[in-house]
């Protein structure tokens, strides 16, 4: 019996803080029927949870590293096996030191990352706008008294923003496999920036449109924002820069703590 052959799919990664244009980028790229740019992906969590089994008493009582490593080796091939698109752009903080080490050991193929950059103060202003206009947004569910408490919770060291910032920081150490796109450039000159991405991932350019954009749907599935709060992943129908007045509401202590994180 021979093992099942490796998938012929090309795998890339999308690394970015939340509220940095991830959903916009995904909607644009998924116009190309050859590409599946994913919503928030669980694949790196699968890798981490499998790897952490090595710390359990059951595993250490019978430490069969080779067999568990065999499972880790095929996580991505197995997860995307039934996806019809030949090119996958997986959204997740692959460039954190721990995730990158796991991928280098177990994925065993070269991969590239598209890194979206947005100043953290702008990210936080986007969060304020969202949770102010949507009462069911998750930051409103923790009996937090004000914006400072809500933004501090969002920026906690184990949260998505912190993980993505760690991934972005480490990505700058690998310019050969990472392509950086500033959010402001993406919304100001979308066609130019998307063409650069196609050059980076080395596939033929698809004639994208930058108006009449659709909400993200991949293989018949959409975000269920009842989990995190209404409109978390809604995008405008046209790519354009919009000034956010909520940036003036960011508390001074938050500005002092995170205002230096600029790209």
C-alpha cells in the first residue's frame, strides 16, 4: 500500500492584524476562481493543538513522536483536500516564532506570506467604530466601563491583535518570503497593489474589479458574525479610503502605549 500523494495545491498565507483590510483583500482575491483566500483559519490552531499533545501524560507515557509527526505533516493537505481551488491563501499568524518553526518542520514545502500593514491606532479606531455602532459586538459583553478598558481587553497578550503583531514583527526577518502591503496603499491604489501581489506569488494576473464587491463567501460558507458581533466582517461595495472620526476617541493612555506601532 502506498501513501496518498501530496496535494498539488499552492499554499500562501495572509498575515495581518484584525481590522487591517483582511476581509476586503479576501473579497477581491476570491473573484479569481483559481484562488481561495480563507476567512480566519483554524489550521495553525490544529497544528498547535496536535503539537501540544506531546506535553500530555498519555503521550509521554508512550512517546511515539514519529506517528504524531506523520499527522502534523499532512494537516494542510488533509484540510484543503476537497477544496476545488488550486491556490489557497490561508489567513493566520504563521510568522510567529512558534508557528513558523512548526511549519518549517512539518509542512516541508516552501511557502510565501502576504502581510497587510496598518497602524495599530487605526486598527483600534476601527474597533471603536464597530463596537460603538453594533451593541452585540463582543467587547460590549464583558461589563467593561469605557473605551480604555475595552481596547485594553482587545490588546491582551493572548488575543488576536497581539499574535498578529508578533507575526508581523518576525515577518520582517524574512523579506525573501514575505510581501508587505500597507492598508492605506491597498485602498488608495488597489489595482496596483493587487498586481504586485500576483507578481510576488508568481501566478498570472486576473482582471479584478474594485467596485460592486461581494461579502466574503468561500465554497458556499460565510462568516457567522452572531458569534463575535454584527457586521464584524462586512465590507463596503467599493474600495475607498474613509476617514474614521472615532480615532479622536482613543484614550491617551492607549495612544501612549500603542501609538508607536506604525508601518
